[in-house]
């Protein structure tokens, strides 16, 4: 037998681990016997009995298709076999001579078309078949002819031609059986190895091993392209919003303070007015602290939105002095005029009150005293009330002016902090973007290096696949050609030379 080349052995060992053992088993095999198979209801059992009862027939049937010297496949003449059935018999067709028996030609008149169709299907599905001959038979005619002693009917059944062909194949199998099994095993194992090589090459060229890396690279490139622009726009938007919200909140807070101070002044007495400056100063300090705390919270939110670590230090505005002083008041000419007007008004009111007492002469002295006392009391009350009204007006103006100065300083402080924060955050964003770009470049370099490594590996693997396929082809060339005697060309469909198929006579049916 033709030995395997060393290159082919190496390829089979890499791509089909059990191939060499299978080939060795086929090489040392000694096929014997006949394996009978076929489709359900085709009459296999009846055919086996008829073949066993032929005169001089000593046919040994075996249950192993792989060890059989000849395989007999029995099908029904009612319809052609399908590709699925032929695929089941591929191993036998490619390694062993096959007798394809189309049974029940006495029942089905279109058996000739069925035989032709079966031949075409086998030739198409198994182009490497060793030797396959087609025999139209009728087991029922053979049994009837044997029982009735009708030699013509027995000859018409085709069983005799099958027995003759079977004997010739069994004789031929002694010389070529092992070689055919060996060549078929080589072909089958080479086909399996070739399929593995092609599948591996397709998997490599399909890019499935680099799809994830390419997706990762596209993601990194997109992230690098989006760096800076989005976060700078977000920073500008958030800083403008912080500026608007902070100034508006501070203005609303101070407006509420002014309104509350006015209500307090309008309802306060002289003693309460003395404590009002301290209360206004505390309220202004609280408003300033609230504005500063709210700004700090908003800047923290901006840092969170930008994905940055906390950068802003806590403000020390709580310890800063307030631009607010004491409500000093200088007495002017209007105060003197008010005293004179109050005194005159008091005296006039006193005289008006005691004017009825002037009619009694005895009360003349008392009238004068009462007038002076009452006038003085009224003058003191009017003067003091007018002074309280003046003090309230003065405190309202002082409160409004002082809170306006504090509000201006708070707004200046807020704007200054916002400007500093914007500069700091912009620098932090730029630094973070540079760091992110550096990390992305490192990741891209790693991905590109892995892609290059996979490309080199793919190229080397494809070259190795090409070399292995070439080695398989060179090894299989040793099993081709007429001098090797491995494959016998399939014979055309034929029947027994004896009178088997009466084309022009009606089919005889058994009784």
C-alpha cells in the first residue's frame, strides 16, 4: 500500500488527532462478509433469505459496515431515495463496493425512472464512490420462481445476476478490499483535516477575534475627539447659571431684610430703636454668610457635574468685618424749631383747656399755673413724639443705606469668587483633559499593538494553513492515478446479462 508522506502525517496529527489511528486500522483491516442494509419496508429480510437459499451460495453476512467486503443497499422501487439516505451510506460508498438493489419492480411499473434517479442522486452526492452498481430486482418473483420451479421467473427477478456480481466482488475484495478501505480512510481523514483548516482560516479572516478590539479603539477615538469641548461648554453654562442664581438669591435676601427692618422700625419704641443697629448688623452678617454658603454649594455642584475632585476652599467671609457703622445723628435747626413749635402748641392747647376756668375769678392764679403745667407737658410730649418720628425716619434711611452697602460688598465678593472659581475650574478641566488624553493615547497604543500582533498572527496562521493544505494535496496525489489501483471507476448502471428486465413485456406479478 502507498505509505503516507511525513508532511501529510504531520498535518493530520495537528488538525485531526485520531486520523493516523483510523488510517492504521484501515490499513491492517481484512474486510470480509456482506453487510445488508436499506430503507424501511424495502424487503431486506426477504432478500437475505433468498440469497441464503441459492444453490451453491455460501454468503457470510456481517453486521459491521466498516469491516464488510461488500455492502448491499436495498431500496423500494416506489420512489427514488433522498439525499438524506444517501448521506447515511456515504462512508460505505467511498470505501466499499456497493450493490444498490431496487426491489419490487414487479409492483411498480415506473421502476426504470426510479433506478435512473437513484443513480443520479448517488453520483451527485458521492462523487468519490468506489464502485456502485444498480440492480433492479424482485424478491417476490424470486421466491415464487423458486417455489414453483419456474427458472424464467427466477431469472426475471434479477437475484441470480445479483449473486453473480456479489461473488465477483467478494473475489475482488481479497486483493483490493484492504487497499480500498485504506485509501478511503486517507481521503476521509484528509477531508476532515481540510475542513478544520478552512474553518480556522475563515474564523481568522472573518475578524471575529479583532471585533472587540476594533470596537474598543473606535470608542477610545470618540472619547479623545470629545475631550475638552463638552466639558468647557458645560463649565461655561454652569458658571453663568451660578452667577445669575447667586446674585438673584442675594438680592432677594437683602430685599427681605430691608422690608423686615422697616416693619420693625415702624413698630418700635425709643428703647427698642437703640438695639436696632445691632439687629441690623447681625441680619446683614447672616445674609452675607447665607449667600457665601449657597455659592459654595453651587460651586461644589459644578465640580461634581464636571467630574472633578473638590477644588474650592472654604470661604472665610464669616470673619470679615461688615461695612456698616453706627447711626449717628446731629441735631440741627429743625430740632430747635420743633421745640419752639411744640412749646407754643403746648401752651396754646393748655390755655384752650383751662379757658372755661377763666370765668371764675377765684381760680385766676390756679388758671395760670395749670396753663403753664399743662402747656409744658403737652409741649414735652409733642417734642418727644416728633423726635421719635425723626429718629425712625433717620433709622430707616440708615438701614437702607447700610444694607445697600453690605449688599454691594456681598455681590462683589460673590462675583470675585465666581471669577476665581471659573479660572480654577477651567485650569482643572484642561489638566483633566490632558491627563485623560494621555491615558487614552496609552490605551490606543496598547490596542494598536494588540491589533498588529493579531494581524501578524493571522498572517502567520494563514500561511501555515496554506502550507498544510498544500501538504495535504501533495500527500493525496500519491493516492491518485491509474497506477495506484486505489479507486475503481464506477461502472454504469446495468442489469444481469441474463434476461432480467423485459422492457417490452408486461411485468409478471407473483401470486
